[in-house]
């Protein structure tokens, strides 16, 4: 999966935080829900405009950023 298909950064949306394309839902929002013990299925139920691939793209995005920090 390529997270760039699903994640975008636009300075005019949510102050430039990485968001799921076509929404105002940030990567941080998704990670917070998962950290609060919501399952992917629960997130999809609460936010029917999302798809599983978009949630997984949020995880991939953060993993990519973490890897960049390790190599900096």
C-alpha cells in the first residue's frame, strides 16, 4: 500500500496536518481512536465515509515518518 494515495497535507485543511484525502479527518484522529481501543470495524461504523485502506494508510504514514526520524 502506498499511503500517499490516501493521505494528503494541505495548509488550508486542519492547519496543514496530514489528513485522509477528501475528509477533514487527520492521521492523529485515527491513531487516537486506535489508541483508545477502538477497532477498525468500530471506526468504520462511526465514520462510514472511511475505508479500511485509509485507516491502514494512516498507520503506514506514521511508520514511514518514524523510519525517517531513525535515519536523520
